[in-house]
């Protein structure tokens, strides 16, 4: 079983992701920023890669590839 990351940094990362997904403006630009933020958090250990997080990243990347 994989447990979601906890702590103030993880919560702040998730809040930032939600803000980008809800932000007005160009959806592709927002999605790219969201992916970059998640990848930075994963690389830095703020978030752990859970199955749900991995699926979200895959879905976002697939949508971004279709836009190119």
C-alpha cells in the first residue's frame, strides 16, 4: 500500500496544483506548470509517487502531447 505524502510542504504542493488546474488562462500553460511543479516535488522528495499521482501525471502528459 502506498501512502500519500504528508506535511506542510506536501500540502502546499497539492494546493498549488489545485490552483493551477482551476486557474483562468490557457489550459495548456497551466497544465505544463502543474506538471513541472509535481515533477519538482517528486524529485525533491516533497511528494511520493503514488499510483494515483502517477496516473494524473500520465494523463496530463498525454493531453500535453496532443496539444503539440
